[in-house]
C-alpha cells in the first residue's frame, strides 16, 4: 500500500505547489447577473485556480486600520465606469477579482485589468499598496508588479461554452477567455504597468508591427525576435508556442478562434515571468518526481 500512498502524495504536491496564489472572486458588482449561474462561477474559478497554481509570489496582506486607509479603484464590470471599494481587506498571497458581465462594444468578448488605488497612512502601508512586498515593484526601473487584484468582465451577448469540456462549433470558450483576461489582470499588456511597459520597444525595426518585446525569458522561449501587436498589449496575432506537450497559438495574442480552446502557453508564462511574476518552473515538476522516486525507493528498502 505504501507505494500507492506515496504516489497519491506526489499528485497532491504537483497539483498544489507550496506558495501558490489564490484568486478570490467577488460577484458583488455583477449587477446584470451574468454569474448568477453557478456553472459559470465554477468555470471562472477553475481558470483562477489554473493561473494561481502557476504563481509562487509571496504577496503581503493589505490590512487597513487606524490611520492606514485606502480605496481599491477599478472598472465596474457591469458598467465599465470607474468605481471603488473603501478599505478592502486583501489576505496574503491573494488577489481579489471583481467579476461580471455586460454588453461589450464591438467584437470584444472579454476585458480585464489590474485595479489601482488611492490611500494614506504609514509609509510601510503605502509600500504594501504599491508592491504587496515585492521589492522589484518599488525599484527604479520597476521589475515586478504586486497588485491587490482588479476586475474582469465578459460579453453578455456572446454564445459561450461554460463547460469544462471543449467548445462546440459556434461557441466561444469561456475558460479560454477567462485565462486571457486574468493574465491581463496580472498586468500583462497593460501600458500603465511599468514592469511590463519597460520591456516594450515601440520603435522596433525588427517587427512589422513596429513593436517588440524585450523580456529575456519570453525571447528565449520564442527562440528569437518576439513581436507584439502595435498597441503593445498582446503578442503579434498568430504567435505560436506550446501548452503542455501540444503546439498551440499563444493565449495572449489578440484573438480566440470560435469553437476552439486555448490554455496558457509556455510563452505566455515566460512573459509573466519577465514582468516579475514567480512562475512555477517546468523542471521543478521533474525534480519533484525524481525526489519522490528516490524517497519511494528508500522506503521500499526498509
Ligand atoms: Zn487581450
């Protein structure tokens, strides 16, 4: 029985790496009831677990009180207008995500981004608001990003696939769009996030778009010049990478083909790593398995 027990333990370790982040969803601004259906919340939270499980940052808690007071500022998912919540309490290693739906303009089916803030109090509290304890977020130039969270919204008039399984013909895959928008919430492609924008060369002669990404991890993953869309917010349309063992168009190019699913690729994760997120290294899984095998072998010899 012992080998079976050990194998089970390994699976648990592999599925929930120590230090993973929690994406805590809040539906209190979902005035149009897009997420009234539990199945939709389940799929969004599955996307949150997928992303949170890949990130190992140690984010400090935001704990207002006394002279330390702040407002979390974000776009109301039901209206698109700026709104705020006073003295939001944010647990350690947690991002708060306000989620909702509305009729998005044009062909957009999702939107997401990090929130901002205003606040006052001790310098240590202001530093936490600015960085969540990530030193690179206070450095000059900034090399890291430690937000409290943000908001995401989904188009109410889109034909969605909310299932865990793959979308059918004519369906837009909700899980794919949630993963894409939550990655924007982490600051990917957001011009006001310096640890991203510092890596964008908007006068590149190497890219037809004129915009190139300079992050070392993503360049290495791409094995060469890595072009962004003109706005610097996405990889160039059609950029390829791998998701697990499978070749796939990167999740953070601008589009999702109807009837298909896209998971985060190695390139998407390398981009997050370049802007300061601590991404679960792929080799760690192998090291963990090797360690587990050795431990199992030792137990068997007894
Ligand atoms: Zn996008």
